[in-house]
């Protein structure tokens, strides 16, 4: 299948404002049922050995952002079955042609988070260096006497206070950066779907992240992703468009 081209210029411009989008599901066979769960659209797909439930991870998706779905898988058979993220496929349908959509795996998300943490650490280091430099200049001042004479002075007390404040601020910034990174990593570990062997009767699930579908001039987008569980193929057809349409 062909790779779809770059997104619209609007998505690349920092000042471009886009509205949220919503999801709806299309049933593709009699073994599927579209429904509403807690005010959100959902799809149940049943095959010989497995059952899959899919719904959006949020009530609205960011336009030109990654669609994220909550996927639940149940092993209906009497033998263990495997689910592998590498076997999930996704395509976007545009004017009678299909274009690949990348599955954003847990490993990719972790690498993105690591890159974000490096950038955050650099920014934190720049801010900490600025605080330290400002503190090093504290305590120095200038004076002018009534007769017009000028000079400089140094206050050890003022310098000690400024340096203590800078150290406290830097420690807090660094701790917050580390804590935020650890929290984000833990969230990915707990929430994103990964490879799994399901025992008979077992449920497994998590977030499935897709690459953004290419914008259709602000109109509705149509795409399909296929979740393979063992030998079962669950075909999930999706419509995504501006909220309120």
C-alpha cells in the first residue's frame, strides 16, 4: 500500500487553531455491534476464539493529532492465544485508495518520552544556570553620596540569601523535572497495549495509538484498523470528523 503524503500546511503552522473531532464506528459484519458506553461510541467484535471491545480514549480527539483507542480483548477459547502489536494494521481510505497508517507502539512512545525528558533537562539546566549566575551577582551594589561620589559595595548577607534561594529553586526545578518524567514513564507502562498471551477466559487491554490520519480539508476521515488475536481478525472501521457533525 502507498504511504500517504504530508499533512496540510495548516497543521504545521503554530498559529493555526483547529477544533476537536469525534469518532463513530461502522459495523463490517454480523458479528459486530456498535453501541454507546458511558456516553462514548464503542464497538464489540466477536470472532471464533476472541472478543474485542474498542472505544476512543477521550470524548474528543485533537484535530490532526493521534487517535487513541482503548482496546479490550477476551480469549473465548480453551487454549492460550497470542496478541502482538506488530500484527495490528491500519489504513486510511481516501478517494478510493488506501494509505498506510503507522501503529505507534509502546517502544516508540517510550523513546519519544525519553527525547522529551532530554529536552526538558536541557531547559531546566539553562534555567538553573541563570539562577546560579544571578545569585553569584547578588550582594554587589552601587552607591552615590550626596556629594556625588560613587562606588561599589558587597553584602555577604544578601549574597548568602540569594544563593540559598537559587539553590532551593534549582533543586525544586530538577526534582519536578525528574518526577514528571518518572510519572510519564509509569503512565505509559500501565496504559499502553503491548504483546500478550491470553489464557482461556482472560481479559487484556490498553491504549492503542495510531499515527494521525491525513486531514481531508476539515472534513470526515475514514480509516480501518485490524486487530489480530490468534487466528481471528477483528476489522474496525472508523469515521472521524469535526465535533458536532
